[in-house]
C-alpha cells in the first residue's frame, strides 16, 4: 500500500518555483505529486495546515555531527533529530571528524551510520588535503565515489596558495564545490574575539577581520585563475562582503554563506566573557553585522548556514581563552533568522525560506530545497509568528552550547516531513 | 572622611564597575590601616579565624606577597597555591579547584590567572568573595587602587592632574585598570609607546593616544612605566628590546622633559635598563617602593571591605 500525504489549507511557500499562495501539497511514496485521484484522497494521511506556512524542508550546508570520533558532543542520531526539530531535512556534514574524512572508508562508515540512525538526509564532505594538514591532496575522486558532495578543510584553512590552487583545480574536475573556512592563521595566533574596541576593553586577544578578508580575496583570485567554484563559509566581515560583491559583478564563480549568529550578535556580546559567544570566525562589529545583512538582501551572500558546532557542557564551562570555538544552532536557526531578516522587515518570508533551502542546496548540487513535482517530499510546517523561549535542556542536540539560551524567539517549526513521512511533530521526534 | 563609607560588592573583579565613592572608601580604609600600623605594628584582627586562599596560577612576587602580608596583618590564615603545585596540572578545572577551596572552608579566594575574564568566571562559580589579583590582559584592580592611593597621598587629589602611562599598553592589565581608576578620580590620561602596543582604538576608553614620547611626557604630573611583557607578545610587536629602549626607555635625558616635580611610578617587576634607567628607578622622583608598601594597606582594605559586605557586616575600621 502506498503512503499518501496531503497537506491542506496552508500557505505554500516554495521559493524555487516562485510559489506563495494558500494551497495543497501532495506526495505519494515520498515523492511530490501534482494532484491526488479521488480514491487516493480517501486513503491519504490528511494534515490540516491552516494558519501555517508549508515550506520545503530546510537545508543547512554547514554542520558538524562529530561522527566518527567525538560522539560525546553529537552523533548522527542526535544531530539528525536536532536538525529535524529545526525544520531541516538535508544537511551537509563537515569532515573534521576523528579520523578526518580523507579516505573512502571513513565516508562509507558515515554513510552506513546515516542509513541506520538518521531521521533526515545527511551528506558528507571530504577533506581537501590528507589529514587536513595542507601538504598533500586528499583522494577526491575516491571520496566522490563514496558519496561526498563538497570538498573542504573546514576549520583549518589551507594557508599555502599553491596547495589551495591545485586542490581547487583538482576538485573542479569532479564537479565538486570547494568550501573554504577563510582564515589567515598568521594573523590570528592566540586570538579569541574580534579585534576592536571590545577586545581592547576586555583585554582579550584580538582577531582582525583582515584575517578573513585576505583569504576571501585570495579565493576570489584563485577562482578566477582556475575557473573552479569556491564557496566561502560563514562570512563575517564587512570587507569580505565588499570583495565578494565586486567578484560577482565580474562574473567570478564564488558563493558565500552567513550564519545566524553573525547576523544577530556582535562582539559587544562578549562583555560577560561568556564562552557561548566564542566561535570561529568571531562575532564582528555592528558594521560587519549590518554589511552581512545587506549582503544577504542583495544576493552577495547566497544562503544561511548554522556552522552547528557541538561541544559538551564541561568543555565550554571554563575560562574564555580555554573554551573551544563554536556553538550549536540547528534548533533555533529558523527562528533566529526570521527575527533578524523577516520580522525586522528586511526580507519577505519567501526570501528567508529561499536562503535556508534551495539556495544552499544549489551550492552543493543537492536534490533538495523545493516542492517541485517529482522531487522528494521533504517538507516543514512553520508558524512564523509563534513565540517561544529557547531552553537548551529541551534540545535534541547532545550539546547545549547555544548563545540563544533563555532568549525569546519568534517563529516555530510545527512539523517536519522527510520522504513524505513525518519525523517531527512540533514536540517530539516521530521518525 | 566626611562622606559615608560605600562598598557594594563581595568581589573585586575590575575597576570599571566601581563608583568613585567606593574607590575613595578603599583609600579611606587603607589610610586607616596605614595609620594604625604606623602607630603600632600589631595586627588588626578583622579576619581572625578566616582562611584566605591565594590561588596564583601565574607567576607573581609582589602581588602574592602583598596579599599574603595583608591577610596575615588582618590575622587570617593564608594558603598559597601555585599552578605547578595544584591539581590543575592533573587536568582539574578552575571550577573544581575553586569549589574544593570553598568546600575546604576558604572564606576569600584571591585569583591570579593568565586568562582574561577568569576572575569574573570564578565569581560566578563560588559564593565566597573573589579578589582579582590580575587576569590576563584585562584587569589588576588592586594595583590601580594602590597606584592611585599613592598619588592621592602625594597630591591630595587627582582632579586636574595629567598622568601618562608608558609602555606595553596592549597586553597590560595594570594599564587598563589604571585608565579607569585615574579617570574616575578626575585625572586626564595619556598612553604612550610603540604604535603596535598602543593601538589607536584605546581612544574609546577616553584616553589620548600618543606615539611621541616628548609630547607624552611634557605635561605629565606622573608617568607610570610598564614592563614589556615578553610572555604575552608575539615577536612581531617591535623589533628588539634595544630598539624599544632607544625609542621609549626612560633615561635621564628624557626625564628632563618631565616637569621637575613629576613623579615616576612602576608596578614592578622592573627591567632595569630597558623601560627605565636604573638610576631613575632609585631616584627621589621614584615612588616605586612606596607603591609596594601602600599595596599592603590597599589590599588589607579590599579584603576587609569585601569580607564585610559578604558577611553583611557594617564596615569597622581602626580609629
């Protein structure tokens, strides 16, 4: 017997198809269909979405699920549940696991685990260089056969321009995007927060935004040289937005993401030395924040990605200098982003959903992020106006390192469907 | 003191949150201890039966000894723990170390730590008073209080005075705390030194940034010299110690740029012949050893004020 889903009466927002109207969404056996016959309608699992937004399942192309090797922070099951609770149905995992994803065996191990444990679609990425040591190239061809969707040394930006150039050229042959964590590490030794007024006042080692800008500029130049596509991860600086805007105007093949925390918080949030506001790249100035929002509005930055980076509570409970970089964001990403971009009046609901679904999917060539006929029925139901208080003890993520803890956010995921089946009902994981 | 004594905290983490009244209360209490000790070197039993833990996780001589002497003069029992001798080397966290101190019936913790914000963190972890004896490049409040106390002792007031802080400002907790303390008491502050260690951004703290030594010294009523903190800098902040001394070291010739009555201060430890000429450090203009002595009385005052507040007791002082 086939599995028939009928979501009725909701405001269907499918930005890839420029659809935004009250309407119906149907799926048979996990595939979106145009309509249901009368007999199919009778057998359908009919969901009343009146008053809710029916959107494509959200896509996040930058998460860390810590499998294998660091499953005290997160694992495939807990990470996928956190994603589902946040409305995400497809995520791209970074390769800085233990061991790192520089061999097909590790990718296969992740794919097997995903098959068994995940409630959503999880796509792995491969390292750019062996051991993420920036010395020799990783076997991109074998990694692609094993299932990776992009190549990156996320967290350890390749410093050598020669290695980066060859890595980019090589990956381009396989049609894989290169995602780069842009950081000139010679400028950031020992640094823990943005260099500026607050780092001076707090006596914390400053991290100049120039460290990011130099690598963003380098990558633009290498993208132009090689013709390869380079995606800049978690752009956090006003000057980087300017560089990318100019590059796009010249038709150079680059893209970029912004993170919910960089468009909401600034370095002033470090005043209480709270490690929950310590991430890489660090929170920028108010000017940086405004430029990121502007970049999202004018298309210079293509998508929102959380950089969901779980760390266990005791790892983050220490002196700021000693705390690891990184925060989680999957379970509040939609609400936070709606607050910064939609409730603030900067973008329409449809535009925000686009930034969080098909735009990211396109960068990694994922078959996701739309409600097109014939596509996989990954769907989320959203109440964009429901207010709720972030309580990390109720999070599905294994870690609780979330700077939004205790904050009231507006916009809530009411249900998530993967392959036409409900995996989250607004309160509990059902998948 | 005509004004009532004001002290609103169990912890002393930084100067910035203090009101001018609180700073002046420290000075009043320090003066009372100084007078009492001068008249009669006997102890002041305000912390009799209490245990003061000196948790010094970064090297220190002056500050640690001054806190020990201050606590001893107040009749407290003191325990000193250094990084090498603590379980932190076995992987114990600062939270656990501090909570164990509290469980061992410590009444006050004095913390010296290499990480900025460490004292603030500790004050949230334990209930008992936490006194910051220097956290990274952030704050060293008792040093600023003793420096300003020393100046007030000389001048009666800081109102209208110009103070220049010279040297490694970027990595200096002493500079940050002094900038706040001097300004709260009415002084005008200039910071000077090489541009890499005295970035322009400090103007947001209300100071004048000056890279020309003569300009920085000419109007100064006092100059505070700071040590070059090799342990915190990367090698790229200035070319060499010799280059620093040749551009910014205070020698006899440059001391002549100062007003004749201007005071020379240094929080220690001094690198003789680097930031200050050896003879100048020992000259009549120098108050370096007065600073050390006053450090004991200021720390007696701080320990007593924080403990009294924690115990919800009225502030009693020697008459």
